[in-house]
């Protein structure tokens, strides 16, 4: 097996870009998201701890995605392969788990579509940055 390696700068930049994307995404869809998630506007303001957990989780996600992309092998860490890998990780793990959890938690498909769109954007952005910057 050939492992191309991980570019830790790309991991950091991917996590930062994903975090910024999420802020903008949920900023635009905040009312629809709160309605779909049955969240009271009073409780919707995230504190520093939640934002820290979010960024930490996105850092781990970017590192794992970089490892997945790196396992494609030397010369295969490209923009295109990064985007494709991000999509497959989203489809196979992110949105499927979220869809199951939302069904058990009795949320509607509107929440799944909103959150799923966010995580798709995150996976594609991370994959693109990691693939573009290479190893």
C-alpha cells in the first residue's frame, strides 16, 4: 500500500474554511434550521465552548479526510480526488448517520436537508483544500 502522507497546513486551512462556511451557511438558514430543529431562539446562540468543540471536530474531520485522500497513493492527492473523496465520505458516513439519527429523534426531513447540505459543503471544501494543496 502506498500512502502519500498528510499536509498538516492543509488540514488546518480546511478546518478553518469549513468553520467559516458553517457560520455563513447557518447564518443564512438560521430561522429555517431553528424551526426544523425545534430550537428556541433564546437558546440558539452558541457559546465559546460549543464553537470550540465545533472547530475541534472539524479539525479531526479534516485530518481523517486527509488520511483517506493520502491513502489514494503518491501522485493521487489532487483537487479532483479531494472533492470526490469528500463527497463519498459525506454520502457514506455523514449524511447516512445524520438521517438515521434524525429519524430516531423524530425530526423532519427538512432538518436533515439543512444539516446535510452543511456537511456536504464542509466535506467538499475540506476535500478541495486538502487535494489542492497536496502533500
